[in-house]
C-alpha cells in the first residue's frame, strides 16, 4: 500500500474512532456500524493508544450481534477489567474521604474519578491516580493522618508541588499546590482565585459518600489547564479531551461563564481554551451551544495540529518517541517536543510559553553538561 492510501486509511480509522467515542460519551446511535475483525482490531489498538479503549468497548457491546465471538469476548474482558479497576479506586476514594472528614482536613479531590462520575458509563472510563489538594492549614499534619489511617508514608510537602504515596493499592498524589504556572503574575492570580476552594467546594457522590471537589467554574478551569500544559510539554490522549467535554456538558448550568472568561483572560489562556473547545465540539461531539464562549475562525485553525499531535504521541506523549527509557536523552527529547509545540501553539498562550522556554532550555543545558562531563570522565 502506497503512502497516500495508508494515510487515507488511517484518517478513515481516526474518524471512525471519533464516531464510537461520540456514541459512548453522548449515548448516540451508530448507523450501520462496521465491526469486522479487522476493523475491531485496528480500532482497539488505536483507542488503547489514546486511553479510550474501554470507552469504545462499552459502546461496541450495544452492537455485539455484529461482532465476531473473539471481538465480543475482548470487548467484555476490557470493559470488565476497567470496571473492576474503577471499583477499587472508588473504594479507596471513599475511605480517604471518610478519613479526611474524621480528621477535619480541608481537602478537595480533583480530576479522575470526580470527573468520571459524570460519564454515562463511569465504569468504562480508564482510571488513573487519585489527586488530592490539601489546604496550607493541614499540610504539616496530612502525613500523620495518612500514616495513622492507612499506614502510608508521605514525603514532606515542601518545595515539591506534590508527593506520591500508596493507599489501599491505589497511587495517591497529595498536592500542596495544583499548578506551577511559569508567569509570576499568573501564579499570583491562580493562587488568589483558588484560595477559597476549601470553603466553596462542591461534592460528588462516590460509593454513596459525598466527596469534596472544586466548584464548577474552577473545576473546568483546572481540568483544562492540566490538559493544555500536558499537550504543550509531552502530549495528551483523547481521554483528556473526553473528560473536559463531559465536565463542561455536565456542569453547563453551574459554570459562571463571565467568571471563567475573566480567569482565562487573566491567565492568558482564553485563546487556548477556545481552540481546544472547537476540537471538543467538532470531533468529540460537545454541543456548540453548551460551550461557554463563541468560537471564532482563528480558533478553528488549530484543530489540524492539535489532532495531529494527539495521534502522533498519544496519552501523555508516551508513543512515537525515539528514546523510551527514562533518562537524560529522554529528557532532551521531551524538551525538543515542547519546543516544537511552542512554535505550533505560541499564539494560544504566548506569555506562558515565553516563560516556559528558558526553564526548559535550562533543563536541557544541565542535562547536556552532565552528559558531557560523564563522557569526559569515562574517556
């Protein structure tokens, strides 16, 4: 098969994947679905690359009479496995929330399962870690609380944004701040608007337990910025887009549109939000009327590059890398990807990107110096 035919075939496969993602996210019917063994296998591999394979498996099972026995079994196995992983993670979150309430800890749990609850089939969303943001009031005692309740060891939360530990078999990241914005002006603004999130929180129900999370406006803002900066630095998968689309749709009546627009403008992220928003609308199936702002033609122009980079690097930029082993060369390759993305998306957030470049170049220089010194030492 020549390159033109290969590209056309891949593009058709990508568009078919979007059809199934929209079916899963919005309970849409798929007209005359083609689920031959070849199509199922190719779609499954592509969806796994994007961390949405259990999502489309859940959609396929509504059309199991059109699938081969092997494809049907694989879809059932994937769906069942992810469902069990979600149940285990929800059990951990429930117990963590109980412990936080017991010890009167000011906390919110962000992303992950607190977004997953809004999916039509929450059990089909690929789970990740548990991210818990702790107020400054409780930072000095959170390690003791987790040790007392779960026997977990947590390193001091001083200069690091977060530290990881394991609770009931689940990885938990405990945050003393949610983001590390590069502009000091943006950092000050972010800290100000999130300073009251421990008093003005919302709750979602997980295993029948009310679990604290961010209010609608700050929730959408946080999930978006997390997605966007991962896109810049390494890459994202369609799962991150699905999370943001579901969150915006589910919280549409609670989002303070004026407040969200003000925050995005102040943080220099309004253009990026609308560019990502167009992808949510045009590819992921979010209703344009639900999106909080008007999409302009300038925003639509970024769709091609956003989609290209998502399908090139996959979930958190793990794929199509020359250096897969973590180390100095891997760090240099990550920096080169960021530099390339900076040129692609510069106009979407110029101040943050300009502030990020020296930091990334500094990391590269330090790595190169250490590498050269190591080579010289062993020569």
